[in-house]
C-alpha cells in the first residue's frame, strides 16, 4: 500500500512541485469503501461457497501447528514482541535458484519457498507444513490504482514424504501457490472460521511461520533540493505477528531478514538459522533430484531437532543456545 502511494506521489505531486503548477488527479472509478461493501456481498453467495470448498479441501486435515524448537518456553498467551535479524543471501544461491526455477517453469518465489519448507522440515521434523504468505488481493483492473489494504495472508500447505526430492517440492510449491492465487479473496479470518482448527491461545491459528520474497524496490521521490528514499523494510517495529518469518531480497543485498518473536527466540539463534538455511539451500540446489531426507545437511538438522525435543530430560540444557553449533 505504501509502495502504491509513493508511485502515485511520484507521478503527480512531484511533477507539480518541479514545474510549480498544480497536478490534476483523476477521479478513481471506485473507492476503497466500495470494494469493502462489494467484498462483504460476495462473501454471502456462490462465490463464498466456491472459495470455501477449495480451502476446505486444501487445509481441512492439515496439522495446523508447527512445533518450532524455541529458546524459551512458549508463553500461555501469544505475544507479539519481535525483532529482525538482517542478512545477505549469497548471489550464488540466488542465481542457482533462478536457474532451477526456469527448468521447473516456476518463479523464484516458488523455488525459495520450497527451500524454506525443506529447511522447516529439517528444523521441526514435521512432514505436514503450512506456511503463510502475503498476497495482494487486487484481482480486478479497477483495483490496480486504488490505495487501500488489499493484503491477505494465504496459507500454503506442503506434504513431504521420505522420497520427496527438491524438484518435486518446487513443483508442489508451484501448485499450491497458483491455487492460492486463483482463490485469493477469502479473508484470513474467514478462512479460520471455515477450517475451525483447534484453537490455542499461545499460537496464531493455521500458520505460525511466514515467507515472502521482496518485489522490485519502490522508487524514490525526487523533489527540488530533496531526495526521498523509502526504507520500509528497515523499520523494526519491535513486533512479530508470527513465531518466525523469512523475507528474502533476491538482489543479493543485505535486506533479507528473519523476523522472530523475542519471547521465543534469541538473536544468536537467528544468526545460526541464517547459516543453516543457506547450507540447506546450497545442498538442495546442488542435488535437486535426491530425496530431501537423504541430504546430509538436513539429516544433521533433524538429529539436532530430536535432541532439542528431549531437552527436558537433561537438566543441564536450558535452551537452544546450550547446544554446540
């Protein structure tokens, strides 16, 4: 939404300031309030039934809970205290992911998402994994230039088997992503009502992790004697909606980051996760035809996770930081 606002600002206001004349702003065919009313109406008819049927089929029997090994005991009620740990993804990994994406007729988002899911599989030991991802619900031309909150959290579910290869996981990412894009208009809160997962006040319903690949940079704004550069991603609000979220900058800059709940994880753990994620992604891209479970780096991660699951049996171990890296 902020990116859309800046684009509009660049194309109208800056022109008027530069040549010192007023810039005429055309009247939009609809307002955001029109969209909100239209959406409410659609959620009461056949459209709602069709959308609901798709998501029930996708998520009806999903695990809904991802048991991430944490540094601290999970609070009884979900907290939203958070922080960001920035890093740079190796250009080698980005280039290799782009190559595999072309081979698989997939987008870079799909390939990197599959890598994140494989990493989560090793980190948690779970084979049924749901990942949240923001999707823009501007499904109709009239909404393209309208400023408003159209972001919706899509739930992308993955099911891995002992023989699943990375190529197969990328194909699964392609299928679930395209399916979500074809059914983007059901608000997340409605999705929760439809699926009716077992509610746990200590966790977000349906998904506890999120993934996003940053889009092209929002252009800056040039004014007389003033240049404005957006820094949205660098703003650390001190909050986190999810237990763990990964956002990747595909240009190789240091704008990639893990956002994490600080009541669950420590900063040192995030630094370790960055290293482990890059190791996992490197191995996946080098051996895309091998079963994921057979890769040494993921086997090591699973063994470490198994040790964490038995943490209570060893009174000397208080948290993840007590393990050898």
